[in-house]
């Protein structure tokens, strides 16, 4: 589904009845001041990205400041903080007049924290190269009294640096918590303050280390009043990332509870009983293809086979779309007088997508 910026679930886009889920999420996040991290859980290929894009459009129309952040597209960064903060600044720039300078404080706080994090990353990398000896004073050949002075000075620097870091973090968090109100004031003189909502998508596709670091940055830096995060992810895969990073003895699901307050499963709401996501999606795909005569009959029979298989094997929307594409291509590329059997065509398509080795044998 090609979602236009201002359409959302309108113009026939809500084919799975998911607007009800979006409305519930909006109602929840719009009523709560304390920061919430909400996970939208669904398997790969279930349509999470399309749903989140549609919801983003609905939030925009409702006057909510909203940021969409593709985590997978940004996992080449060394640290997750800067790309997220950059998206917030870009949103503020698009909604606030630069001449008023209201955004400058938040930008300055972001730069301060960003510089600290970059320095920390560089220091850690350099310590690794120098076998972890970079910041430690060399006591060899130094008198005990002198060594004590060096050590005291070293610890004092660490304490001062820690205090300075904590101060910068708090200044950033304060500036971020003020941002939703500034955005509301900028939009209208009497605008109601609405929380800033950050949608983080494709988290389960990232490098395990980046996924975990992003969650930690959200918890430590961005957890302020009137700022909410919604994570589009497959929690099972995310839990596997935790196991990959910390070892199989760590319970990934329990670990995620440190970061995620609420979980919503991406389910579908239909007006008619016995209606399924696979069935509705196949009908939409079929209506988008113009075939005539015998080819149209064969496609109809294939759809019925594919409907049964999709529901039996609980296939995702992306997989169903691939299967449908193979079937249509086979139908239109086979000469009119050649044999076209719906069972064979559908079966071969299923093998090609789900069991490539068996397809080659067939």
C-alpha cells in the first residue's frame, strides 16, 4: 500500500481494520504525561511499517509532533543518540521559525551530549588498541607518596568529569521536555500541548549491539515527560538479539521489560466473522491485476489454493505478495494453449518461496 503523507487510513487504505488499533494508541499516548515506551509487536512481513506510516499520517493530521525513525537505515552509526536527536531537530526546524531561536537551547544541549558520547566512544576504542592502559597512570618507578598524589588527582578528574557529564545530560533532558510545549506554541497561539511521539521502526533488523544501545539511549537520555516512543519490532527477534549480545543464559523477554512499558500486538479487526488477513489481502491483490478469459479463471483458482495454504501455514503479508507475484508471472508468461493448472502453479510458487531446494528438484 502506497501511503500518501496526508492519507493515513483514508481512501480505502485501511483494508485490515487497523485504524481502531491506531486510535487506541493515539488515545493512550495523548492522555499520559509520563514517558511511555510502547512496543508494536508483529512478525516479519505482517505490515508493521505500513501501519506505522499510516498512523504517522493520522498523528500529523491530529496536530501531534511526530518523528519516524528507521533504525535499520541508521545502524551504521557508532551511537544511536545523534541520529535520533537529529530527527527531532529536523522536526522542530520544520515547525518552528528559526528567527525566534527557541530551538537553539535544545540544539546546544544535544551537541554537548553528542560530543561527550563521541569522546567516550573514541576513548573506549583507543583503550582497546592500547590494551586498556590509556587512562591509567604509570606507577612503575614512582615513590609511594608521589603515586598517591597521582592517583588522587586521577580520581578527582574522573569525579569532576562524571559530575559534568551528569549536568549536561540533565540539561539535555530538561530542554527535550520543554520542546513539545514550544512546538504547540509555535503551531498556534492557543494550541493544546500534545506529546512528542517518536516512532522507531525496523528495530529487530538492526545489529544486536545497535538495537540494545538504542534502547539504552531511549531510557537514559530521552525518557522525559511528554515524550513517548513506539517501537515497531518483532519482540521474539529482538529477544534473540539480546541473547546474541549477552549469551543464551540471559532471558531476552525479561530483559526487554526494563525498557518497554506496554506491548500491543498488531492484530486485525474485521466486520465479518471468519474473515482473515490473508484472505482480505489476496482479494486486494487479485483486484489489482487485470486478466481476461481463461487466465482470469486460472488466477481465481490459484487464489483459492493460496488462500487455503496461507491460512494453514500462517504466512506473512510479504510472503503472500511474493507468492502471488510468482503465480501471476507464470500465468501471463505461459502461452495461451499450454497447460495451466492452478494446483501445480500454486504448489510450485510455494516451493520456490518457502523451499527453494525442493523447487529445484521439482
